[in-house]
């Protein structure tokens, strides 16, 4: 086998509830175009490409209905793009999943959510520094 299949999906960056910035992890909310390509709910290390950049950025994404917040009832895709603080609203983005990090949890407090997210981003950076596939 040359390469195992990669999991990719595309979308457009839309406005979310703007809670991410307050939590210290501003996220790009993604309106996904090809829902069939989405993996199961959880937190993932990904590569994300958006124009005009051709080199992918690392990102940590969450997929799910944000169970910590009772007012979120839809399934969302939110991306914390590493080392990036530009405005992505309206941008078309493409994600390639590198690795699964954990499932979605209902956190008991905002502090717990912030702690978990910080640990996810640290784990994601380590994962993305590894080769994605076996040789
Ligand atoms: C790496 C990462 C992990 C997350 N994990 C969870 C989680 O376990 N539970 C949860 O309810 N929300 C989780 N979220 C989603 C946050 O609740 C969400 O990003 C935050 O509320 C900001 O949303 P907003 O941009 O719509 O305001 C996670 C987000 C990120 C980026």
C-alpha cells in the first residue's frame, strides 16, 4: 500500500457565538460543505489550508454540539488555528485530519473547558510535529 486514505473536508468560516475569544482560544466556526466527509464528534489535530496561503497551518478542531453549553443544539465544527490571529471570516478552508485526540465532554466549569482545550492544543502541536503516516 502506498498511502492510507486521508480524511479531508471543506467549508467556509462563519460567525460563531464569539465565546472562544473570552476563553482564550478564538475559534473559526466552519460551515461545512461536504458533511459526509466529517469524522465522528471529538477533538482532532488537523492541517488547514486557506487562500492565499498554500502552506497549511496546524489547527486543533472540535466537532460536536458543545455539550458544556445548553444553548448549542446544532453540530458544530470549530477550529483553533495555531499561530494565527488574522480575520478568516468568509474564507474557504480545507481541513485534513491528522489524528483523533479525544471525545467531546460536558465540562463542569469554564475553567475545566479552558484547561482541556489548552491540553488539546499542546497535544495537537506534538502530533502535528510527527509524520502523518508510516513510511
Ligand atoms: C480544541 C477544542 C476543544 C474543545 N472541546 C470542547 C469540549 O470538550 N466540550 C465542549 O462543550 N466544547 C468544546 N469545545 C468548543 C468550545 O465550547 C467552543 O469553541 C467555545 O464555546 C467557543 O465557541 P464560539 O466560537 O461559538 O463562541 C472545544 C473547542 C476547541 C477549539
